[in-house]
């Protein structure tokens, strides 16, 4: 599960458009500007709201990211059917005891530099990178199994066959393991074997964004051809990607993909409407009606599906630890944040219906769980899941029970007379989230709470969550899947993305006095139990209990999700928009009409 930051009008005033083009480069205004002086090739121009943090697949912890175009795994998921299909592996077999999976690779697989891709690469990727305790990757957290948190083992049978063994049956193993990208041993083995001055493997500083992109070897549909910070990323087709169509033609058909770095969703909309982008996904609910009306004139199609496969939420920093003798969170505020009644009062105090009406134009969905509604393990409110519908009378009652009261100036104060005030951060440029935090500030002011909102760069925000823990409250979205164990790296107390009460990251100064609450530990225990249970009915009960605990103690305060929406130029042929969203899920089949 990764933090989500959305990717990327024909404006009415010629002056506005001219001013816009003066601010941006000519190529940002005209997609043809990305073409080289050589022969034109089929290309598609997309957008991203911020620069990538890394080109190293194992160390990436945000979405969208470059890895989706560059790396593929042993299996893939069909977005229309939700079924697993072969990717690098042409087939797989599960042992009778459900503890072994054997993958057979396709014949003739190659890396983007032409080197053969074999079972050695698969074993290296898992044994030396994903399962290596010296490599701080979130991937490791979703592969840990059972109460002992053991990791699977992997061995080579021959050049085309690899066997994975788990210490006990692990229900999500095939879907989780098979979808992880495979990395090149012949390029990266040395970076694992050698260490830097800090004692860490050189791999941790390999393939940063300062790397010459042409030196990065991939096995997916594309490689990076060019990266210009704050401007664009250009991908070119990998000539050795394994897919070919029925006539033997190399796929994907689109030769080049350009990601334009557009740090504001309003600018992103402007670029699409003016013809500067070929696709914009996801689009905001407020933009959908406008774009839908312009489909014919603009020669594009607006798509809408179900609820986005993310959870948009607000969270408080529950970390009670100290670093270098100093508390991570102001002890006064930490006492508030760690009081469940305070968090419940906040949840009741936010008018999510108004948020949906005003910000999502009624196209949003109020959410009550960290598990997606499309998952078979989702617990509905009518099945016992607690929901926090707007009710500030309940908020005031809960705050009173927790020892808070209003002073003569209408400020909410705690039992010691401290005025309740905290800073709420989100990622700058995402106008929907900026509007959400602005409404939260307004809603909570009615309770006498002062919220200081602070939109910041997405990369800086993630660094605060992952490394410094220097934050009080944040609003973000976390991507997910129908398999709940994809969120194990968030909900297990010692996992690397357990941001609401983060443990010390490897290589960072230690935390003293960090406290894991009983409910927090119980959620972690149930995640382990849910992954090892093979009976689907029992799994549903386990994940139902997780959701009940989460909604009672609210480490996340679920808010509103948009529906999946996208706009794509009609020149992009072959789009099959699924209910779960993702206009480019079948990218290898898409063509650009000249």
C-alpha cells in the first residue's frame, strides 16, 4: 500500500493562455514540442504532480511512480476480471500443502540491455533485495508470514523454474509475490555485495534521480530516456519487452510516453483542455461535468467508474517516543491525540456530506474503512461497522467526557487550560485535498479548535512521515487492493509505513519510549491471522474485526473518496476503462492514431 498523489481548457482568454505559455516552456504547451527532430513516433503525453523521489523500484514509496512502466513481475492482474494472468511466468503450480509455489518463466526473456532474464534474476530480486534485512523496503513487510514474522525462501530449480516456500500456508502469497517487479542481477548484484562508508549496501544509493536514466535497466514496457527535474520524464519503448501480438508485432505499440511535471491540478486541467496532454487521470469531480460536455468538440472521452481504490483519511501522530531525548510530538498535544474520545470527536465534527457535495460535486463516496468497498472482506455499516456521520453534539459530549471545555474566548482547552491547536498538512498542488483541509479547519473551529493548515511538497511530506516524524496531523490517501494484506506494511506496528505511530527507520536515530497501544497490537495480530487463514468465510470474519477496531480507535479517520474518472484523447485507441479505474491498465494494446 502506497501513499497516493494524483497525476495529471481550453481557456477562454487568449491572454491567459499566452501568459501560461510564457511561464511554462514551449514544449509544456505543445505536446508536439516533445518530439525530436528525427522522424515522428507514436507518443502519448501524460502528467504527474511532482518529481519522482527515486528510480530504484525497491525503495519507491509513493504512487504514481515510474516503476509501473519499467518493471513487471511474474504475474499480472486483469483489471476487467480481477483474475491473475501470466506475465514473466508462463505458468505456476501450487503444492498440495499450500506451502510451495513453482513459477516457470517464459522462454527467451531479456532485459532492456539485451541480457537474458532467468531464474537467477528472480532469486536475486527476492533473496538479495526484497528479503534482505539491510534493504529498507516496504515490500518486506507484506511478505512476512505468521506470528514469528518469517519470510519465505526462494530457490532456483533450473534457468526457467523458481520455487518459493512459505513456513505456513499464506493466502495472499501468489497475488502479492507474483506482482512484484523483478530486478536485474547482472547490474545490481555488485551494489548489494559492496557497502559504502556508512556500512550500508551501495544499492541504497543506486538509481537515484541523479542517475543517467539510460543506465537504468528494465524488463517492463518502457525505459527512461530522459529526465529533466521539475519539467518532464520521457520513456521510450523497451525493444526486449516479451509481449508480441498475434501477428508477431512488438508491443507496446506506443513508442514514447512523456510525463509532464505539472505541480497544480488547475494547470493540469488547463493543459489537457488546450491539447497539451493526451490523458488526465484521475480527474477531479468538479472537472468531470465540464469535460463531459466538451467531449465531442475536444475529441476526447470522459470515463467514470466506481470508487477509487484508495482510502482518503486524516491521521494524528500517535508516537509517544523520544529521539535524542526530545519528544517526537509535543507531550501536551500527544496526550490529546492519544485519547480515543478526542479522535472520535474530531470524526463526528467533520461534515463529510458537505465535503462530498461541495468538493466532490456529489460524485464522492463517504468511506468508513481502510479496506476497499470492492473487497470481498469489506464490512458494511449494516453489518456492524461504525460510521461517524456529522454530529457536533456528539463531538462536544465526547470532548467533555475527555476533560476538554470551552474558555471565555470560545477556545477549546484541555484540563490544564491549554488551548487545542494543531497543524494539519497535506500535499500542495492537490486542490481537492487543499479544499478538504480548509473545510476541516472551518468545521473544527465550530468546536473551538484551531487548525493551522499547511500544504507542502509531496516529497517533503513523505519524508516527514517515513523519516523525521516531524508532524502533528496529515490528510492523504493510501492506495489499496481487494486483498487486505496489501496493507500489512501500514497496519503491523513495526512495519515501515505504520506512519501514525512510526518506529525508527533503519539507519536513523533510535526512538526511545515508543508505545504500542493494545488495540494497535491487536490489529497487527489479526492481520497476521487473516493472511494465514485459507477459509474465506473465516478470513472475512477476521478482517471484519479489524475494521471494527479501526473504526472504534480511529488511527485513520476515513473521509470521502472520489469515483475513478479519466479523460483520454480519442487518438488513443484501445482504451477499455474498468470499473476500478486505470485507463492505461492494458497499455501494451493501446495505439496512437496519427
